[in-house]
C-alpha cells in the first residue's frame, strides 16, 4: 500500500498527522498565535541565560587583547611571538575539549549535542525557521562582550596597584570570577530538553512537541549510530566547516587584536580601549536585524554572501588606504565587524537547518564548530608586532579567509538548489514528497 503523504492547512503550523503520532493518538492543531506564545515563553526562559554564558565566554577570550595594551607583555617580558603562542594555546585546548566531548562517552553524544552544547540546545527547542534569529540573539553576545569588554577593561586598569597587582591582572581576576558565578547559576537554570522543562505546563509541552514534530517531518529522535556515522559523509558538513573556519579566523583575530590595531593608529591605550566599543555596538544591531530578516525570508545563503562581501570591503580598505588616513581606517573596522559577526550568526545554524535527524545534526554541528575553532589557532599568529602599524599580512590573511568563505557559500547554495530541484522533480514524477527542502 502506498504511503500517504501528510497534508496540512496553511493557517496551521503543525501537521495534525505528525502531532497525533507524537501524542499517543491525540491530535493537536497549533495556530500561529499559539506557536508564538509558546516560543516566546521559551525565549524568556532560555535565551537570557545562554546569551549571558556566551557573553562571558567571549569576554574572557578577548580580554587578553585589552590586557596586552595595558602592560601585560611589558610586565611579563614577553617576546612578540610568545604572546601569539599564548593565544594559540587557548584555541588548541578549545578544539581538544570539543574532541574529548565526543569521545569521553559516545553513548551519551546525542544528549551532549542537544543539551549541553549551547547551540545544540537551541536546535532542540526551536523549529528550523525560527532558529537563526534566536541564534543571532545568542551570538550577539559576542559583540556585546567586545563593547562591554573595552569599557570594563578601561575601568579595571584603574585598580593598578590595588593588592599589589597590576591593572591588567584585575581584568582577568574580575571577569573570571563573574564567569564562575554565571556558570554555577546556569547549571541549575538550564533545562535538558522540552520534555523535562519545569517552566512548561503539560499542555505547553504537548504544543511545543507538536511544533517540533511538524518541523522535523517525522524524523527519529532516538540516538542512532548509523546517523552519527552518516554525518561524516555529508558534504554539507565539510563545506560548512570551511565556511566556518573562513569566518572564524577574522572573527577571532578581530577580537584578539582590535585594541592593538587601534592602538597602532597612534591612540593611547586608554582611548584605544574605548574606541573598540562603537564597532561592536554597530555589529550588534546588524547581527540581530539580519538574523530576524533571515528567519522572516527563510533564506541563509544570500545574506551570508552580502555580509561576507561587506567584511571583504572592510579589510580591502585596511590594506589599501594609507596609514595616515586614520578616520578611513577606523571606519574600515566597522565594516569588518559588521561582516564577520553577522555572518558568524548565520552560518552555524544554516548547517543545522539542512541536516535531518538529531544524531546526524548533533554530530555535524560538532564537526563544523570544531573545524571553525582551528581558525582561532591560526588567528593568534596573523597580526605580528613587526607588522605594526599597518598589519598588511594580518589584514590580507583575514581578507583571503573571507574570500574562501564567500566562494564556498556560493557553491554550497548552488548545489543545494540543485538538490531541491531534484526533490521537486521526484515529487512531481513519483508522487513522493515528505515536505523537506534544503534551506538556501
């Protein structure tokens, strides 16, 4: 007997057939207003804490840039290359722990991918086309951390001499203590999954499960070794990884070196810290706005291409404009920040949108992010002290990295369009269509 293809009303956000499969025969129809209410409830509970976690994470990893121009290198007697090595060690350990997370208990990997990883957590709470805006809200914490970090560092260096410690040491002490407190609170606050969420009523859990069932088109939610292994054979995982590392290199190098780059333009350390704030603030608004528009239009590739191009223009200006034109070079930092942070918020959830099955999605996202972190290792070495004040090599490598991301994004979008066309033909000719299409 031919399998019947589920159908649904345009005004409903949930396939009744799939909803009933999820609730022991009970059919739940969810209109748009009800879906908005449930997702808003999840937003208010989940997004503030994970955004705060990521804010502290990015603040901690970028604080060394502010510490450097506040006397870290001079007080420790660091040679230029030793500072770069210190930066790379952080990212090497970061990648290593990603791998350990995968290998420490493979039977638990699916749960880790969904719940303990922040992005994996978002993917288990929201339907595909409501995900990018939420991820951009979450990722915008990186830009807030950059803005807040400059202001905080400016204040903390005034503690110079307190307790017999240099001002730059207080940057690490205070920010590190705040992170520890936030992490402890997050441990008790974040819920494992929608099914066990204490802040949702039984009825709300059923509605959210129905929304997710509609979006998953009957996907299995059980851990599957074949699906986990299949993720390594997905070409989209590797192209997304290339895009991720192409964006990560300029993103991390910007966070680590922007105080030094601005300081190299001839400004004092204090003013340089304050001047890092405006580019981050502008990037914050672009990240959120483009994320909202991307979900609204259900498109990822085009905004990725547009804002990768914006970043390319920014670094091109940095390379080509004379060092004496300080205002123009400072303006270029705005373009660079807008380009790299906006695209970072789009690329990571794009892959999650296009992998089917929780095990495959969790594995693929872990591979993608691990590849991206390698960009952080390379980023630690591209801005060398001997290249000051123009830093042509660093800007050129960041530019080339974004060009790689741009070309790979274009190829990935083109190939997924071809796959969607093939699915359309199959639906017309064979009458087989489960409703899934790749998000372009």
